């Protein structure tokens, strides 16, 4: 079974989403995923451990039994540029799947809240294709980072809400020239 197919199973994806930024025992996971039978949860946790997508963060004795705490494997939680550069296509797809599943979880939590108002809350998601040289992309990225550094310097305060900005920048395939077969 390939790594992307391991994480794309609905129950395993829910487990990965629950572990983003968290360390949880199987019983804590079960409280967050009450629709998943506990035996099924244990089986899927074991498969994620076996494929090194999650890892044991700690272990303690509870009433004579060993209770493990799990977390997302470091390479999938927030991979560095160096880790990504040395990854296979399959590992990159898995890391990206974990990343985007976090976006789905965050948006789902937002939608589950009371009094949501997408316009008032300044919620947006969009894609924009554009033509740019590598240097122009570097300029754009630099300008975005400069603006983000300024905004991140703000602390909590009157009228401020904690927000998350996510960017994904990928090259698009070259369009086929007209008349080519």
C-alpha cells in the first residue's frame, strides 16, 4: 500500500487531522472520533505507526497497562525545505495530503462554529494563475513575507482576531501550442 493511500483512508485521515499540532492517546482520539469503534481506531493507529506517519510521543503505565501518546511524525508535521528536497514523489504527496487535511480540519472547525459570517470574518479562498519569471516570483514572495512579518509582530488586542494565512505556489504545466497533436 502506498503512503498516500494509507493517509487517504477516511478514518486514518481523521486520525491525522486530530493529531495535527496535538499529542493524544488512543482514548483521547476516540473521544474526538466517537463514531469510530475503538478496535477500528487501534487498528488504524497501528497502520499509521507502521507506515511512520505517526509516532509514539510517550508511554506511561495506567492501571497496569501501557498507554501510548501519539503525534504526527516530525517529517509530516511541518517538513523543512531540506526534508522535502530529499523526499520521493510518494512522500511529498503524503506530506502535502497531511498539510491540506489540516486546512480542511481548520475550515471545518470554522464552519462548525456559531455566528459565522464569511464576509465579516474576511474568509476567502481562491486561486490565481499568472505568468512570472523566477525573479518575479521571488519578488512576490519577498513582498508577501515582508507584509507577513509586519502583521505577525502584532499581539492580541482590541479588535484583533487570530487568523491563519496559507499559501501554496506551484508551477502550472506549459499549455500545448495550437495545432500540436
